[in-house]
């Protein structure tokens, strides 16, 4: 039996893709990030595509699934930030001469805020999973305000945040924006 030609295979795949589209599943990361960026100018399209694409759930996810992926990525980043902050506080405790007390206070505040952020993103995941999108959006917005309070703690002391904190914070702001924007697409497509 002759093997089907590549053209026939591609046509078959294309019609499958159309069926998927009609069923409303398997929204691509690119399509969803593009729609989110058109709706909300704060969304960094390149960040959205690269970070959501890394997740194993993304290839088969619809828009709701991608909002959950964004929340999950937010949980992971916040958890990693808590670890970074614990390491910084441990190092500060033995540093000679001791660091400025304002640095230690700002690090402690950030550790608490990132812990709360982990819970906020986890809550956003759960609410989105339960299709309560307005509650999910609120929790993603809570995550955004928590990271701003962390960076604000350093700004008030007139100090730059240490590099890992600055990096985690920039990441947290972006993923919270992506999560909020995709959830907004679910609320009003
Ligand atoms: C959605 O979540 C909010 C806040 O947790 C809650 O007050 C509301 O009852 C929930 N709505 C539904 C339909 O479950």
C-alpha cells in the first residue's frame, strides 16, 4: 500500500486543527498571548510566550488552562523568591560587619510578602480551575500589589533590592499581569 503523501497528511492535520478550533480547545500560547497583549498593553508578549511555553501543560491547554499555567508559574517564582530571601537572611545574620538594619527589615518584609504571593497565585489557580474567573482575577491582582510592596520596602529605605529580589520581583509583576490579562479574556472574550 502506498504511503500517504506529505500533502495529504498535512491536509488531514489541518482539518484536525480546525476541529480543535471549533471545539474551543488547544488555544495556542501565541494566540492567547497575542489576544492578552492587544487587550492589556502592560502584557509583554515575548515574556508571555516564552514563559508559558516552558510549561508542560501548555501545548494542550485552552485559554482557561493557560491562565492556570500563568498562576502556576507565579506560584513557582514566588516559592523560589522565598528560598532566595531565606538564603539572603541567613547570609546577613553572619555578615561582619552586620548589614544596615533597614536591609534586613526589607528582606524580612519581602519574605513574608512572597509567601503571601505564593498563596495568592495558588488561590488564583484554584478559582480559575473552579471557573470563578472574577475571584481568580482578584487574586492575581493581589499578587501584583504584594510584589510592589516588596520593592517599595527597599525604595522607602533608599536602597536598591539585591539582584535576586529585583529579578524575582520583575518576573512576578509580569506573570501577574499575564495571568490577569488572560483571565480578563475569559471574563469577556
Ligand atoms: C467566586 O469567589 C468569590 C470570592 O471567593 C465568592 O464570593 C463567590 O461566591 C464565588 N462565586 C461562585 C459562583 O462560586
